[in-house]
C-alpha cells in the first residue's frame, strides 16, 4: 500500500505553505488538488497584495503562486492534480480518486501518518428571479475566466456585492476589456476596502448601495440580456416602484465565501459555527490541529480570510505535523509558531481585521474548553 | 461619508484624514499625495521610498504619512501602492497648468502627447488633458504611471482619465 | 462573438498551446489544447452547456471550479463531464447535454 508521512489536501496558499514546511523538514509529502493546476486562487489574483514586507506585499498574487510552486518543487513535494479525496477510514487510510492521463480516474488507498486539510472555500449565492440563467455566475468564476483562461464571461457586467471580491473582480473585469455597468450592494455601506472602491469609481463604475438584483432576464438565446435592480428597505426587501432595468449580458455574484468543510466532515473533526468566518469551521488549537489527533487544518477552510493569513496558517500546520512526526524538536516548533502567530496578529489588526482576531481567539478558547487535547479516533 | 457610502473621497474628507502638501510645498514642484485613509495592514509604500519620506511604522495598520519636504515627486510609490492610492501632483508645471500622475493598469496604455479626458474621483469627466509622460519600467511591475497636464484649478480634483 | 482577452496590462494572454479543432453539436470550432473545454466554448460565444432534466432550462458557467456541475456536457459520448475542469484535446466531440444524456 502507498504510504506517506503527510497528506495535504488542497494546493492553494495554505496547502502549498504546509507542504513546503513539512517537506523541508524531511517528511514525505503528497499534495492533492482537484483542479487542473496547483495554486488555488493565487493565480487568479493579478493585483499587488497588501500586507507587510514579510508577506511579500506589493507582489502580485500569481507571482507569489509561482514562487511557492518553485519552493514546493525544490522541497520535493509530490503533487497529484485532478485528484479528490473520496473517503477516510480507520487506520489513517485515505481513499483518493486520482486523475491519471487521458482524463480517467483511478481510486488509490493511501496510508498517511498525518493529514493537513486546506480545502479553501466556496462562493455564496444570491438567489433572485432568473439566477440560474446562463450569464449569471459567481464573481470567482468570472475571475477564473479572465485571469486564468483569458476569456471574458461577457461584455457588460453587473456585479453584485461590494466586498473586496466584488470590488477587485470588477476592476479586473475592466482590465480584461469588459465594461462593468453597475455594482449593486444591499447594505447601506461599501463592504470592502475604500481604495478598491475608489479605483473602480475613478473608472466610472456606478455603485448602487441599498439596492438588490430583482431579476435577470434572458434573451432569445436563453442567456442574460437585461438585469432589473431595485432599492431595498431596511430589511433588504425590494421597494416596489424603484425598479430600474440595465442592459447587461452578465451578472457576477460576489456575496462572500463559505469554508469548504467536506473533508473536515469526512475526518469527523468537531465543527463550530462562526458567522464572521463564513459558516461552519473545524475547531482547532494553536498548532492548527483539529479535534482528531494528527489531522490539521489551514487557510480559508478554517474561516474565510485572505492569502497571507492562509500562508501563515499553512506554515503552522506543516510545522506542527512534522513536530508530531518527531522530525523537528518541540522547542524549535514552538519558537517558529510564536513568530508566525505574531505575524498573523499584525495581519488581523485595524477596522477590517480586529473582528477576525477576536473570533480566532474565541475559537482557540472553545477548543481548550471543549476538546483540550486532540484524540485518536480510530 | 462619501468614502464608505459611495466609494470615493470628497476632497474635504481626504483633507481631514490625511496630511496634504502645503501650498508652499506645491509651489516647489511635484509631490506625492497619499489618499490612503483606512487602517489596513499594508506598508510597501514605506519601503518603496528611497528618500525616507513615507512612514508607516508599527503596527502596519498605521496610515502612511508623507514628509513632503523629503518627497521629490519621483513617483515610485505610485506604482508600488497595492491600493493604487498615491498620486503625484505638480502645481508648478506652468503658469496656468498643473500635472497629475496616477497609476493606470488598463489597456491600451496611453502614449505621450495623446489628448484624453481627465476624470475626478467619481469618474466624472472634468476637463480635457494631455498625456505628458508614461513611465513603466520593469521595477513598476506592470503598473504604468501616467502623467497628464490639466488646467491648474483642477489639480486637487483630477485623479485619472476616462478609459480609452 | 469573440470573447478572448486579446490584450492585458499585466498578464501575458497569448496562449502558446497549439490550436486544434473540436466538434460542438456538429460544428467545428478552434480551441487551444489544454484549456478548459468551457473556456474554448465561451470564447466562441457559446454560453449554454446543458438543459435541466425536468424543466428543460438552460445552464452555463456558474462556479468555474468544478463544484456546481452546471457546465456539464457530453464529451466523447460520456455525459456529465464538468467542462470547466476538463482540458481540450484535438478531435473531441462535444454535445450540449439534454437532461442526463
């Protein structure tokens, strides 16, 4: 049977960082990802990142992705693409549907001493009349099309949601040559960073706060040709008589993300609900270990944040996994974890970050109270 | 607040939240105008300035401050700011005109001498303008800095051009 | 309608992979080998990938990362292929999916 020291699930920033840390310490690491290419969302991020110099701020996301892939290669991380975990069984056994040449799949059973889950997040949906019409899609889907596949989802876009995803993807759609004809936000205020809003305003994008999409109207070909928006009241219900019709062929929905916890559930890790972090997330301690001994988590799967925090959490998970394998000393591991938690704290400051810092503290506390020490479950 | 309700800064808001160059400093030539007004964890502008004019310090959520006397208006910070929130304003360009330098990451990239429409922070066209300089060295990592000449009275308002 | 991004300030958008021919509902279109089938179709203005089982409603690109299955099509005789995560190969025969087939 195939055996590895560490299985990492998800090759985004968290999974790559975890794999690199573990492999550098001498662990046999297998990294699996269901996509055609590794890098997670990093290769869709063509803007320069915020953060401190320690986080390569000012560097574009995809350049950070390239650097990580290079480091993973150097460290000897084995990567399986188009591969999905489909089962977890007693005795540290994991079933993986492995993508093989020619698009075929093969199910392989792996015995892995440690598992790191870095499965990221999925997009939330807003439902309105016609939301399933071709031309209505996630903002992330549109971003994938323009920045990875270099194809525009349409020509005239209505963006729904003013969080950072909605604002940044609007900007990037214009960079790809689309027109963003409106950005719609149900709340009275813009959700994301003002600088992101400012750059799309300068480019002439109207931002409609206290508005919602009422309907996406299909044309003869069955795809979106008109979009009806309306003002909302204090309970976010459309106010009759305020409807406006906008000519557009695409509606992109940037309504936030929720942690992808399928794999965490498969491993029967204990979950907790956390609104600000996007939904159900696995309880974990400051080693990023879940309620199940030997199973670690990192990145958006532990609560939706951003690439820099995912990278740092990934490093912690990687370090903790090799510590428990005896590849690095507990003293060394603890020293490095403290440095990383300090950097994470700096990333979780200010009006946009402090809430996440509080919630992270709460989660660590809840872990202490409910779990204390991770248990062997098999 | 226009900033969080509508996504752009009114000049009065900016003036309250950031220390802007004095009229005496403006009279001496190009200078950076930093329009970063929210405490987000970000500091590449600090390292970008080789004259030590920009300070963020600890914690990195501090708003950047610019010592306008040290600033030479070189424009390197304009290309480095991930928020595209720094501009170079030269109110001493000529008797009647000023220049505004801004990051411009759309296609096509404007060329020197081109006639363009200058827009304010809301994206409204406020006056005609002429492109006087386009700088895009490898160090700017694909963020061209475009400088346009405009009538002096619009120097505090104009921040970009209508997309070509 | 061509929806390819042909110029970009930041990205090198030139796809160096060879152009190959694929068949879509009997029509031949050009696509870059290795790009997702969905992207090749979208660049040619094809936005409907399948029709639903019960109400026969059109569906197209929604998540773009293999999670929602709205872009499923019949590829080389096999139904329910998620075209957003399946790469183009020369000579592929692709059909708009109707219901489950």
